[in-house]
C-alpha cells in the first residue's frame, strides 16, 4: 500500500499539537495548585531615598493581606495585594506578579520629595515631584530645601490643587504653589540647588531665599520670573561679592 506522505505529515503535526495542549494543561493545573513559597520584595527605584524597606511592605501585607506563603497560587489575589502595597504613603508605583517557580514578586518605587514644608502650626510634610503632599518619617529625612514661615496649608489638603488661596492679591498664586515652583526651579539648576537651603515666607507672604553661604537673605517677592531674578543675582555674586567680600 502506498503511504500518502502528506497525510502522514498532517497526522504528525496533529499529534504534536495535541501533546502540546496536554502538556500546557498539566503545566497550568500544576501552577494553579502550587503552593506559594514566599514573597520577593524589591525596592526598584534609584532615587537614593530610604523611606521604604522590604520589611515595611511585608508588614503591611501580613497585616492586611492575610496568609500568602503556603496558600495555593490560584487563591492569591494579586490585584488586592497591589492595592494594599499602595496604602504605604511613600509608594509611588508598585508591580505585583507571580512566577512559575512559586513566588509572589513585588517591585516598589518610592515617591520623590522636592521640598519639606514646615507650616504655621509647625506641621511637617513634603511636596513630591507630582505636586502631592507626603508625610515625614522618623526613619529617614530627605535632604531637600526646607520652607517655613507664614504657610497656612496643611497635610490634610493632600496636594497643591487644594492649596489655601492667597489672602492678599486674589489674582496671585497660593503661597505653597509658589514654593513648589521654587523647588522645581532649584532641582533643575545645579548651582542654586547647592546654594539655597531654605525658603522663608514672611508676614507679607513674600518669599525669602536663605543661602548656605553668606549671612544674608534674598528677597524675591514671589515666584514670578524666578529664572530672570536669580540670573541677575548670579551676576551680582560673580562680579560684585567676589570682589568686595561676603561681609561687605
């Protein structure tokens, strides 16, 4: 009997496909019933901050997420775990996923503060690079510019969009919005970022920059035309003070 080669090839491919489906089925079933061997938690950002440690994430998961290690992988709610991780106020981004070797992986990115606020009631909090407020912690202090004085916003407002209106000229931006603009400018300018250590808001709601070098304050009024104002001051530093000295 003559064997039809084409039919043989079709049959072989069919058997191969069936074998693959059966193998994947067993593999999928095995993965679903596999027990979780543990958590792998990684702080994935490169901000240089130390607001969060893996043990902080583990603690909140153990408190709110129930038993994870030893549970069947199919019973672990990955979406819920991710929401729990986000309850940590220092988390900017989180990715939670399981792997075929039986672990739940958690990658966490920290929030990045650009200014520390000390308001009129001596309440401390940060503004991050997304214009959101974040709390301070005894564990770690970020080396960012500090703003203090007549600041009437508080942490409960959560972000700049709820800022207290300026009590003087109603057309002016809220003070804390101006402070945020100053912080963003400093972060983008290597010289001024190194030179300015504090911003003080006086009783007229004017901004005063306090430098690290020299016994003086720089009254800039508001944050308008900040680049131009500091460009002029830089010329003064370069061509004036360097000739007569800081005390003069």
